[in-house]
């Protein structure tokens, strides 16, 4: 049964292959999502600004403006910076996948892909954006403040724009303050991956998170060979 909330979720598909767009759209619509599409980077940016989709599925290989550049432009624009981005990459282009994550993508799926897996990834990212963060409403540590219901982060009173995945990663580490979280554990708890993928996904998001937190980055500690923790010794 399709929920009322899911019917309200609008997905922007960006791909210049008509067959791929039709396949993705068919499966998303069957899952209860509204779908719009764009065939090139310029159209994708325009429609993201105009329609405010809840999530963007973005192919790397696009004419004129490629998917990596589109992702970067979406993240730079305050109107689109918080929209989750799921990138589609070719299996042979691992560099594209890593670059996509570094430029702000929240997740990726490799081509050829399973439509069922793609829909599951979309649902997971939307849950990350919308899920309640327990009974706590605010996490604070010195100059770092996190407003959980509003998904807002500030450092020394200045707002920091995080993606849904970065927000989840930060709040999880803060909630488990002082305890080391392995990369494998973070993949399960943040990304909800049953089978472990390349743990560099975690490293890439941590690097991006640190760059955004400024002075508060000192609280994110790397435990060599294990993982990460939120430390009070920063």
C-alpha cells in the first residue's frame, strides 16, 4: 500500500538515455513516487530550482555539463544544497564514484543496476532526511550545536549546511560520544547497507564533514586502522 507521504515525494531523474529514464520512472512510479526528468545538466539545474524535488537521481555521463559538475552546482546553490543526490555511475569509473561523493553526492548506484535496489536506495535517502532523531531535540558540545527536528547545524552560532547523510553521520557520532565507530559499523548504521561496500565511502563523507565544520572539526577523531569517534579532547 502506498502511503500518503510517499505520494508527495518528487524525484528528479537526470539521464540522457531515454530507456534508462523510462525504466527508472516506471519503477519509482510503481513505488508511489512522483517523477520528473531532465536529459542534460542545464535542464537538471533549472528543474531542481523550479520544482524543488525531494531527491535527484543523477547520471555522471551527461552532454555539455556532466553529472559531477551538476552535483557541485546543486550543492553551491542554497535553494538546492540540501536535496539528496543519488548518482548513477559506470562500474569501470571508480574515480567518478569517489569524485561524486566528494562533490556532495549522498549515495551512488553502478550501471547496470537493479531497479529494485535503486528504489530501496531512494527510500533510504528519503528516510535519512525525514526520520525523527529519537526523543532528543538538540545535541550541543561547546561551539557545536545540532537542532535535530529542524536538521540544522551551527558552529559558533553560524549555520553549517550539511547533506542528509552528513547530518546523520555527525549526529550518530555525537550521540556515541567517546566511543570508536568502525567504518563497517557506520556503513550499517548510517547507510543501512547489509552487505559492506567500499569503506572509502565513509572516509569521503568524513572528509567533507570536517571541511564544513570548521573549528568544530577537532572533535572528529580518526582512530587509525579502526574508524572514527567524537572526542571531547579536541
